[in-house]
C-alpha cells in the first residue's frame, strides 16, 4: 500500500523543490493496475487499488456503496461513482488519500455509475439521466478548472449506463439501457416499450451512429461495454423479458456494420439467469468474456462470437484484461486469473468486491 516514505519519495521525484504540490503519478499510489469498489467486513465501503498480482496498493473510504471508477490517465487521481442511481462522484487523490472534489449532478438528475476521461485527462464524461423522465444525459466536466461542469449533451437514449472512449480518442460509445425508472424506488416503468441502443457521439455531443437490436430483443437492456484496440465494441446485456427465455447476453459491434449477437448453448445461456454484469476482452484481444453473479458463471467467446466455454464461480462479476487472459473478482473477496491454462486463484481479500474492475 501507499506509505509516507513512498509518498515523499514521489513528491521529491516530481519536483517538490519548486514549493508547489505537483500532480503525483500513479507510482506514488503503488502503481495499481486496477480499481475496484468493495465493502469491508465492518460494512464500510471502499475504493481499492490492485496491482497485477492482486495485492492492494491503496484503500480509500467511500460514503456509500460504490459501483465503478475512472482513473485519470496520468495523475494518481480516481473518480469513484455511487451505485446507480447516485448523487455523488468523489475525486480522490489515491497517493495521499485526500478528497479533491465532490461532484454532484444538477437538480433533477442522477449519476448512473460510470464515467470516462479524455485521453489527455482534461475532461471527464459522466453517465446521467433525468430523474423524472430517465432521458439520458452525458455530463462534461473541466478537470483543469477543478472539475467544473462545463456542458452536457443528450446520450441518444433512455437510461444510459456505461460509456467508453473509442480508440480514436474523439468518439464516445454509450450503452443506453432503454429502461425508464421511478426516481423514488427504481421500479421499471416501460419494460413493454423499452428500446436500448448503442450511441456513438463526438466529444462535443454530435450523434454520428446509433445501433439498435432486433425488435424481438428490445427487452435486452444494453448495460456494459468493452473496447478492443481496433475499435471492436463488446456489450453486455440484461434481459427484462419473460423469465424462461434465454437470449444472448453478449453483443459485438464494429462501426458501420450491424451488431453480432454471441449465443452460448441453451443450457449455458439458461444458467446465466438473463444477467451479464461485466464484459472484457482478454489481454490479447482474441477473446471476450461476460460474467453473471446471479448465475455464478463466466462465459468466454472468440472475437467472431463463437462460444468457447464456461467457468463456474460463486458471485463472480468484476472482469478485466490480465496478461494474455482475464482477471475476475467475486463478492466473497476472491480474485482469479483466467489464462490459456485455465482459471487459478490469484489473491483473496476480506472484502466483498462490487460489480466492476476498472483497468488503469
């Protein structure tokens, strides 16, 4: 974990002689490779940094349950987002533990659990919705001005959740889940008429492409995203239709082409219980996987959508690239590595990991 000695050494290395507090790099926070929200045995909520071996590099307190995080591309600074629907996003100095800023959405809005920085770290984009109508909004925050809210644009749909920066650095892809929710109790209001989509926006908010599923799959809410270096988008879905259905829960999309849905064999699809909680490409990009904490399953596919196999793991959800394979986390504190040789225990913590592992 980050120590006072490490902090002072990093401070000296980054120019403390000037008398000004520099923006420390990630080395000052122990060179974490990942961020993850979790709950400790005492019931408190935290954001932790994890190195490639699964060891903690820092642990910072959160005021309530966290969901996902966004790491600044150069500074040891992370934005921790509240569980959806949320009204806080904390900008945390991961080297010193200081709370730098507390972001709040405008009145009548809520954060939806995810955000992403521009490649140069000058802007932060946050997934939001209008609390009354569930209309999707992307908030834009000026990082250099102390995370001042500078603008907002329409997300292109209802109930946006995840959003990612495309490899060109100039385009956002947004998972508009399509579900309108009651602002008081999160009950779902429009399941019979929902229409999820993938929307591609310029950084100034111009909609350049939008992709919908076949009408028979409009109850398959598009929730989470992973992007390969060549621009291939993987999206994980959560089924809101008939309970005995077993629709595909993974989609692949390349801009300018129709989406490809990747189906597992029926018995495997049924075991997922209609819920994919996270999605990631493996370290080489040759495979993509989704997880289901409800089903206790991890499903792997090749990049053409062919099913490669399943791994059983109780309450598994968090997923990220790791070496040539994957890193997965579960609600029991386990971290497992999945490579060509199969799954293996990496580390265990006295924590209940939340839904996501964010790779730095």
